[in-house]
C-alpha cells in the first residue's frame, strides 16, 4: 500500500491540498531517512540516461515466462522483477542487469536474496528497515498520484504492478526499445483487488510453483488499475518516439502493440557483454 492514497479523502480531492500533503510526506521521508534518501537520490540521478539508445527486455512474472528462449536473450539488457531469483536458480548463465521489487510482502519474503545479490536493485522506500543498505540498492519513493515518471526521483507512481515500476525505471535509464515477456495479465486466483490472501498449494498464477505458495500471503491483482497505468506508459513512450512492445506468448494484455520476441531481438542493438552468471 502507498503511504498516502487520494481515496483517504472523504470528499472530492483538493489538488492544492493533495500537493501540500505530497510535499509534506516526501519531506518527512527525507528527514526521517536523510542518509538513505540523499544517497539513493544521488545514485538514481547518476543512472539517468545511462542506457540511452539500448534495448531492454522486462522479465515479468506470468506462467508464460517459462516458454521464453532465454538463450536468445544473450546480449540484451534484462530487467527482472520481484522473485526472479527463482528462475536464476534454474537457468545457469542467465544474467539480470536490473531488479525491481516494490510490493512490501514480496520484499519481506525475498529479503535474504535481495540483501545478498549484486544485481542493481530498486525497491520501495517503504522497505527501509527490511533490507540492508548496500551500494547497489536504490530506494524508490512512491507517489499516489497516477502519472508516469520519466525520471524516478524524487518519486514515482507504482500503478498497482511492479511491471509499471519497471517501465518507468527503463525510461529513466534511457532505453529506447523495451519488450515485455511473461506479462500474462491473467491470474488463476480471482477476488477483490489488493486483498491480502493466503496461498493454498502450488502457485499457478506465476512462473514458478513456489512464487506464492503453501501459506504465503500475497495481494490479489488490481488489473483495472494496472491497465490504467499501462495506458499512461504507452502514451509516454509513444510521445517520446520510444518503442514499447508486448512480446508475451499469449496472455490477455492488449494495451501495447504485440511483437514476436525474436522480431524484437532481431532489431535490438547488441551489447556484446559477458552472459555468464556471477555472484547474483
């Protein structure tokens, strides 16, 4: 959950009042965590535009991620989400360049990996105190205002899905071509959006049976809010002349133009970097 939600207001939202509350809460966070916030702000600023002109593939969390030919992704920058380490354990040589996790429950459940990985990691500032400070850890301050942050400092909107956070990070870094894979936008478990529930048995909604399983708590998806956020992303990428494709095999997300992953890769700029996994 965000630290402030427009729905907290009893009546219509007063834009001026909301702006004041946003500023107040952001400054409060800076004052409560002066070193973490200042350090993270500086690191995020230094990363701005660092991948300009490159291509990236975002590895989303749906079951279809398992159908991806990961050998074909060598030489392309990869953005992993949440519990992507479950996949790294199965695919030797897969290298993740950036990792994004903004859900509080996911961060707590995966804190052991997030604390020891060398992957540059981007996590919601709500998880300060859960993770240990390290050079590759960046805090993202969440704003409740539904916009698309072309730079992820001082704040960004989470859009009810970590994929939206990753798309903003990709834009911030300067990627000119971005593809989503494993973005099924369809869940086996149905129910009230954002409701916290206990997982029963193996997980059929994500790429790994142990993603949320056997009693773990997770929040049901908010597909409507996710689609609103995705439409914002599509609009901003298009307006800037950047390319954003859904290269997922199947799934129910139809907001972004579809493109076979191999077609995307055939026109991606090769980066000629090593692809062996090391200390991730």
